[in-house]
């Protein structure tokens, strides 16, 4: 079975089964605008099609292991279990200004071995699939909508290094920002990296309007290499050169 969020697979399924193309737009609206999470509840499509979807696609591959909201209600932490029993985390942050931010994971575990981060102790278990990233966002958007609120910002600052899972992160950003899907403004999506330079170059080309954050933690190679081994591969001068090029191409500020 494939994820219902795999647009190409779903459209190919429609072609193979001679299902009219307009049915896709009805399903898309149900998933991303109305946050319907059960095929049987999509009343705009025939029962026969709902049953075919149920037999060939899944809505979510992950389950919630634990969900905790802080006493003041500002933070909700969600611990997810993947279909192969990996644990990942996402966090909803409700700011006093009224805006809501979701911090999502892009990998189960992390290979970067930054000394100040607990995730690296797991090592890299695997990259998250695109649909696993999207599932985190849709759940938060639905939860906030039920609280008469709106998800405004998404930050890739959870478990993992996003630019080491670039293709799945790229596809998920496209879904998050596409007008007919989750429709977040590109500038309200931020990807944080501990400076994977090839990823920065691709990101600037693919998403010139999406925000970039650099996890820097030290202003010289001597200190940084002790706490972030990535510095040995991509020293500070190389990073600065790549960021100068990024700013030149995108005309965007960088968060540090």
C-alpha cells in the first residue's frame, strides 16, 4: 500500500482504474483543507471509490505513542511511533502573540554527533519518508483547527539533519506550501541545518523564498570542531562562502 499523500501514485491509480481526474481534487480538498482522516468520511466521492482508496492507500503510517501539553497550554509535545517502531518527536508551540509554530523531525535519530544534542546518541536510524514528515504537519494543523486556531509556521528543527534527507524534505515542503494543499507561505517555513554546504546550495536554488537557519554554536573552527564534528568536513570559511552565495542568489536573511 502507498501513502495517500503520494500524489503521483494516487494519480497513476486513477488512470489505471479510469477514475475521472476531478476526483483527485475532491480528495485533495478533503485531506488538506478539511483534515478528513478517514476515507469513509469523504462524502464528496462515491462509496466504491472510498473503498478502493481504503484497499490501496493508507492515510497515516504512524501512531501517537504519547502526547503531552504543558500546564500553561503553550507547548504540546507529540511522540510518534513509525510503522517499524522508530520513535520521533514533533512539538507545537503556541506563542503569546497568537501565532503557532510546529517543530518537526526529518530523520529518526541523527548522525551528526553534536555534543550538546541528545538525539545523536541514537545514531541515524533512518531517514523519514516524505509522508511521515507531512503526517506530523497535518496532525498539528488539524489539532489547532479544532481549537479554533491556525498553524502559521513550520520549522525543520526536530530530530535529524534535514539536508541529509534532502529529497523527502523537498517533497514535504512542496506539499506544505502548495496553495491547493496546506498553503503555508514559503517564508513561514524554516529549515535548520548544522551547515551541510551541498544542501544549502540546492536549497537556495529550489526554495529561494523559504527560510534558512544555521546551527552555528561557535565563531571559530577550534571551538566548533570540539562540539560539532561536521566542522571537520565543512569548516567555517567554506560555510561563509556558501552563505554569501546563498544571500546573493535569494536576497534573504539567514537565521543563526
